[in-house]
């Protein structure tokens, strides 16, 4: 297997492990990927490098935009588009949070080798946010521009804020907005209409 393919296979195997532990062992990672334990560190310098790759993959999964476009093509109604987008965004946000928590744990464990850069999110997270906003603007809201009272890009940012805001690391499960609640709040607001 080519080195880049091996790295992708390891990254793909790690994400499900993070559902159960923020610090899976290299043995667990190797078993999930179907490789020898030493292969993990031939593919990645250390666990921090591995979890950074997992976080980037979770934030920008391969083919996500094409998958999203195909899914949205099945839903001509704006409300349905917002609902399925909110569902996908919630899953993706959870995966990114799990990967970032694992990365944080690995970095703290492996100090002083790693020097975190305070104050700014990693570039891949910034890029991911811009890409997501552009895709949601184009695929979800632009086709329904005449139904909106705000520009499509504002609607996209509002959707991302509602979904990701309720999935921040300090939130509790019962505090998270369900996709139907996101649709209702985003499209109808929180105030009774006269």
C-alpha cells in the first residue's frame, strides 16, 4: 500500500474509535486499521500528528461537497434542504470536536515537543468553515434566493452558527438543537408573527 493510502486508511480507522475514547491506544488504532502497531508511527510522527490528520479529515472529508450536492438534489424544498444540511453539519461538527479533543490530549501529553499556537484555530478549520459556508450558500440557499429576506450567504452563516453553536464542547446533549428546531428557528424565527 502506498504511504498516502496507508495514512488515509489509518485516519479513517481512528474516527470511529473516538466515539468511545478521546485517547485510543496505538494498539487499538492498529487493530482498527488492520495493521501492525509500529506501522502507525511509520505513517505519523506521533499521536498528535495522527490526531491532527484525523481532525483535518473530519473537517474536510474527501468528496463531501459532491456528496452534499447529490443529497440536496433529492430535496427540492428549502425546509428539507436546511434539515438534511443541519443533520450533516451536526455529525461533522461532532466528529471534528472528538478529533480536536483527542488532538488536545495528545499535544498536552507530548509537550514540550508540540507548542500549541494560542488564539487561532488551525488553518484547516478556518478553510473548512469558508468552504462549508460557500457550499451551503450555493447549494442550499442560492436556489431559493427569492424565498429569503436576507442574502444567501447570511442565511448560510446563520445555519452554521445555529448548528455548530449548539455543538460546542461545553454543551450538553439536551442543550443541542435538533435539525427540526434549526429549520423552525432559521426559517421562521423565534417571534410570533402578527
